[in-house]
């Protein structure tokens, strides 16, 4: 899980920029091919589902959050291939994505509706004695949000990759000793890989969905 270096050059930037090459680019023709049509349908459907509950001013974030979703999905999926590096297993990258976007939603809330934004720190009908304690607890929970976003994505992908590595090593070691057990282990590895593909897509969706919920609170 160390950031790869080749000839003294960190390959983190290369791992972040190369996935964009895989996406088909729109053409000036009237009719698109099947792949481009499917991609456009997926992006439109995702943006519609994500921003239906969000107020109209929040729709300005549609391009940003949809691009982030595609970016995270492509990084997570490509990281499951052999001899590849997954940048999203690095907490620094995930926090670099989570913290500025979370801070932007908070700043928007404070600027546009400061009363409602500060009102989230104190639920209605709170007893007088509990007011200072609840304000502290709600403030801490507000500041934990970006940390939870980054750690959730990092932990899920790191745990999945470690499990795949361990089970693949076990299957390789057991093959000359106990072929039957090795075949069963390889079957488990195949099922786990399918699960990790699902986790890679779900975690990217959850990351962007939670950001949209934070945006919904502050718009």
C-alpha cells in the first residue's frame, strides 16, 4: 500500500490521471455509439437520482459530484487488477477529497442560511441543562464528518485488498499440498473478488451520496 515510485518519480499522479483516458469522449456526430450512449444514460440517471431531493441552488454541484463519482469508481475498479496501485487506499488522498468538499457545504450553509445552519447544533425542545453538552456533541459530530468519509473509503478498500492478498497466497501455498482445499480456497477468492467489485462501486456511491446529503442540509 505504499505509493509506488519508478526511477525516483512518484507514480501517484499517473495513477490519478490515466483512468480518464478510458472514458469515451463525445463526438460531434448526431448519433453516438452504444458505449457512449450507455455512459450518457448512466451519468444522467445517477445525477437525477442524486439531486432529486436537493434544492435547486444545489444543482450547481451536479457536474462536480458526478465527475467525482466516476473518478472514484474508476480508481477503485482499476485497483482490483493485478500489478496496479489503488490511490484511494491512501488516507491522504481521501481526506484531500473529503475535507474541502465538506467545508464548502458548511461555508455555503453559513453564508446562505446562518440561522438554520447553526440551528442544527441544537435540536428543538432540548432541556436547558443539556444545551451546553449537546452543542459540544453536535459540533464534534459535525467536524467528524470529513474524517468518517475519508476513513470509510480507505478502510473498506484496504481491508478488501488485504483479504484478496491473503486468500490468494493461501491458495498458492496449498495447491501442491492439498489440491482440493486449494480449489475451494480459489472458489472463495473468486467470490470475494466479486464482492470487492461491488464494494468498489458502492463505496464510491456512498462517498458522493453523503456529500450530497451534507449539501442538502446547507442549501
